[in-house]
C-alpha cells in the first residue's frame, strides 16, 4: 500500500477532538505489519480461540445468573465481542482489497494523498465500534488479570473456597464481611485452564494484539475505560443494596460495602488503575508506531537504492553500446 504510515505526531494528541473516536486513516484498523491475508487469518483464528474459552468458562460455571455479575466475565465477553467484530471487519476489508476497489473505497475511505489532514475523520460507525471495544477491552483484560492476582487471591475471607466455581469467581455467592479479627485466610486461586484464560491469558492476548495490530491509542481515550469501571462500581453498590446490605449482595470481597473503608479504598484503586494501564499501553502503542515507521522507511530506502543501482547499470550499458 502507498504511504503505510498511519500514526499521528505527538502534538496532535492534545487537540480537543481527540476525545472523540475520530481518525484520519482507516488503514490503522484494518492492516498490520503482517501481510494482509495473514493478518486476516490471525484475526479470525484469535477470535474463534477466545470465543471457545468463553463458552468453556460458561460451561463449567454452576451459579447461574451470577456469571454476569462478575467483572471478570463482563470484561471477557467484551474482549470476545471485540475480536469477533474486528475479525469480521478484517474479512470484509481483505475481500474488498483483493476484489472490488469501488466497494473498498466506499466502506473504507482512503486518506488524502495530497496532504495528511489529521483532523479529518475517515472512520465509519463500524470502525468506531471496533475502536471503542478494542480500547476498553484491552485495558480491562490487563486490569482484571492484575487485580485478580494482586488483590483477590490474597483477600481475607472466613474460609477458602475449593469448588471449581469459586476458582473462577474468586468469591462465593455469600462472601464474608471484613473485620479486625478475621484477616487470616485467603481465597484459594486454583490454577485451571479456564481460570488462567479469564484471569491471565486474556491479558496476554490483548497485549499481543496491541503489538501486532496498528489500532491507535489516543491519549485522551483513557476516560472510556474509566467510565465503564465507574459504572461497574455503581452496579456493585446497587446490587449490594438490593440484597439489603447482606453478604449475598457482595460480588467481590474487596468491594464489601459493609466495610466502607476497605471498599472505598479498592474502589479508588479500580478507577485509577485503568488510567495508569491506558497510559502504559499508549506508550507501548507509540513505540510500536515508531518502530513500524522506521522499518517502513528503511524498506523504502532499500527499494530506492536498489532501483537506483538498476538504473545506473542500465545507463552504463547504454553508454557502452554507444
């Protein structure tokens, strides 16, 4: 493709419209440093892989509707939806790229070839949906994994939980209240394939996708994940209140609002953590784009040098014949 660079200069990150899902080059969402057909196959396979493990997690879960109350599963569902959506977009883009150029231009408008206008928006609604899910699900996947192993696996409880269900949900349907005399035992974190996929491998897959794809991370987009996290905290508070403030309304032991000091502290951490994670991923994405652009420039430079040598050889041959 011509002019494969899609990154924007750092100074452009501070414009107010960067708060919105606007981008000047749709190729950032549909191409990679991988060859286009291989990138399409990658997206389809990884989407099917995470979908299979979501179905596996649902199959071994035995507490019915409580499945959908946990941030672990809500974030994993979002991750799967994002990969499936991006796989569909990739298949359509690849088919159009090798098929109908008119359809390609209509579905995926090309940026201006005269001058790069970073303020223009070339993304259709389906690209915006893909971008929003990618941004939020990536941060949540990494955040859930970190929070699970850092906080929940060592959160104080009255008893450890040995069932497969508790290994997935981290607490029983009726977790205990915190108190000053009961800080001795911890949640048992069983190392099972399903547990690792929803609390670890999901984060690895999300991180690798950031490195493989070219989906941009814009500086001001950190607030999208923060809003989702805040809404989940509101949900846990409503859920706890709907159960009259009893143990049965505590979804995660660290969010036991019966002890508002601990719950408030962890709530602040849950709001702040996505911001820090997003800024880290933003830095990684910037480094990725710098490396990609440097490789592209090196490749183009080699191609130009090769073409120049070929031209010099042809000129020498013509001079010799004369």
